[in-house]
C-alpha cells in the first residue's frame, strides 16, 4: 500500500472517531429522544458540541478532496516522497484541527486548515507534473 493510501485509511478512521465522539456528545446535550427522532426540526447543538459538529462536517468536505488527490496519485503511479509527505501533512493537520476548532484557536485553526488544504492541492499538482 502506498503511503498516501495509508494516510487515507487513517483519515477515514479519524473521521469515524470524530463521528462517534460527536454522536455521544450530541446525545448527551440534546437527549436521545431528539437525536434518535425523525429530525423534522433541525438539531442545533450549542457550544463545544456545535463546534464538534462543524469540525466533523469540515473533515467530510476536506476528505473528499484528499481522497481525490490520493486516487489521482495512486492510480496515476505518481507516488513519490513529495506526495507521501503531503499525505502525512494532511493527516497531521486534520488531527490538529479537531482541538484547534474545539478550543477556538484563532488564527491557528485557519492556519492548520490551510496546511491540510495546501497539502492536498500540492498532491494534485504533483500528480499532473
């Protein structure tokens, strides 16, 4: 398995952990009746739980682009030291992004996000050239 695919698998596991942590926290805050209901009225978690939800959604968005980059690099046989380093940088940024978002690190959160996004874009560019 390429380093990029390994980082992708770990990013998927991180997403699963984030989802579980958010689900437990949301159920504690909003109650099981609300979280297991039909959600005809949108659930609006507050405080840290709301931040957990937004961080989770942000990772879903970033994971789409990162998955695309990993597939292009892997299927195009373009894996190299640069793309591997970018994949690990993306994963590290996503790990750091969670506490940065939950603790409200400004501007650190945005800088961490930019590092992960930039790594993804470099992977795509490296695959093309």
